[in-house]
């Protein structure tokens, strides 16, 4: 006897225009929420927790050396 192979059941979705619009609104709200959450997270990650300092106050260093300026003739090497 020949046996028939069963065809897999086909799944079909049917939505009205209002159903498609509802899904679109829900997706838009989810993407907006994710965008706002990402902006908030990015701002809190990039903002330093405390002010960055050099470790000393202005005028505290006493061993400052004077700045030496070279003229253009002095910069060139002599052959």
C-alpha cells in the first residue's frame, strides 16, 4: 500500500491596517525608549565622576626653568 506523506501545516498571519499600525506604534515606542536610554547611559559614562586635577595648585611649583627661544638661524645645522 502506498502511504501519503503529510504536508506540514502552513502558518498564516492576517492583520488589518489598524493591527499593522498598532504594531508600528509599539515598535516606534520601543525604539524611542532604547534611544533615550542609550543617550542617558552615554552621558553618564562619558561624564567624569569627580573633577580631574593635576595634583598641585597653581604657583606651588618653585623649580620652574625659564623658556628658551631659539632663533631661526640657531635651529639649522651647520655642515
